[in-house]
């Protein structure tokens, strides 16, 4: 975390945030904030609402009620009735966030460099030269400078996921949302992807929010860890507390079941 993070406007600020899908309340009065530059892991059982939090931050889901501020600016809620399904209500803020999914979704018919340079040119209006330069910088950061001419099918799953991370970074997000990015990988490929994220967390000021089942990674990379259960955050603390001296029984039982 950088020195100014504790005093600056939070990256994400959830106040009494509720999310309902029909009658199903999947997030129940979330109340926490994440400072700029922080790395936070969301852990907890399947179905507890972790991915929905990332999707709300990315404006892929709307807020039913409560207040969600992204980089100091409030998103409209469903209660205000102005939202179009599937359309970001604040595209300017959505652009300041980047998301990487379990499935890497690279364009199969484009080589790596074309995959990376597409959005910076079309969305950020970079010149081709600028987009290529930025793409090469992030390819180097994920350790794949030698793959710019390769097509996705020629790469391992771990390499494709590292390219997907570079593709998100080239859009210069201030907040990076990582949704179970190693879940589709063979176990031997998980480490190389997590190393890239560890490097990002320690070397950059980017705010990282990650949903992960890799508990050792969560312990190593996170400034704080949020334990979800039944749509609530039951414990939000330093990794040393969560993993060595959890105070909530749900944290203890969850960790006993996965470690
Ligand atoms: P987690 O990431 O912790 O596994 P999710 O955020 O994916 O949990 O899901 C939380 C709950 O919300 C689950 O019960 C899931 O079925 C429900 N849910 C998620 N997305 C939708 C949706 N688009 N429509 C209806 N229910 C959904």
C-alpha cells in the first residue's frame, strides 16, 4: 500500500450495500471500504456473494440499495430507477476499472499483440505506436515479451491468463478486479499467474480486489482479507489474523474445510 492510501479517497466504498436478484438477497448490507493501492482478497464458500461484489464494482451488476462509491463517485442504485440492464451507468468509472475472469476470453483469431492493442486504440484513442509500446511494456511485466506474435491456441492456459492480465493493464485501470483467475488452470500453471499478481501488488499502486480459492496466495499477497458468508462480510482483517487467529467461527470452519 502506498503512504497516501490511508488518507486519500477510497478506491471502493460500500455503505449498506444490498444486492437482490428477485427475492434472493445475495449481498446483505455490505459496509466496508478499500483504500487506493490496497490488495484485498475475498474468500468464503461458493455462493456467498464474492463474485457479485466484483461485478458490481465493474458495473456488470447494479446496486439494489445502499451506496457504492468508486474512486469517490457514487453509482446510481436500482431504487433510483434509471438503470439499463447490462449497461454501465457510469462508463467513465467503468473504464477506470479492469477485470480478469476465470476464462481468459482472448480473441482466438488475433495474435497476442493484436489482442493487446485493440482496446487502447478503440477506447483510449491511443495511436497504434503508443498502443504497441504500452502493450510491449505490459507483456514484459507478465514475462511474455517473446510471445507477441503467437496466437492464443499456441499458448498454455497460464500464458493465456498472463496475457489476459496484460490486456487489462494496458487500459491503465486504477482498480483491478480478479475473479478466480486460476480456477480453470492445471495446478502446475497456477503459480506463474499468481506470481504476476504478487509482482503487481508489490511493484505498482494499483488497487487489487481478488476472489480466490488459493489460500496461501491470499495470505501472501493481501493487505487485508474479507471473509464472506451468506452475503455478509463476517470478518475483514489482516491475513495474519484471518489465517492464524480468526475470530469468527465461520472463518474457522471455512478454513478448516479448505486448508
Ligand atoms: P461466490 O462468488 O461467492 O461463489 P456469487 O456472487 O457468484 O457467489 O453468487 C452469490 C449468489 O447470487 C448465488 O446464490 C448465485 O446463485 C446468485 N447469483 C449470482 N448472479 C446471479 C444472477 N445473474 N441472477 C440470479 N442469481 C444470481
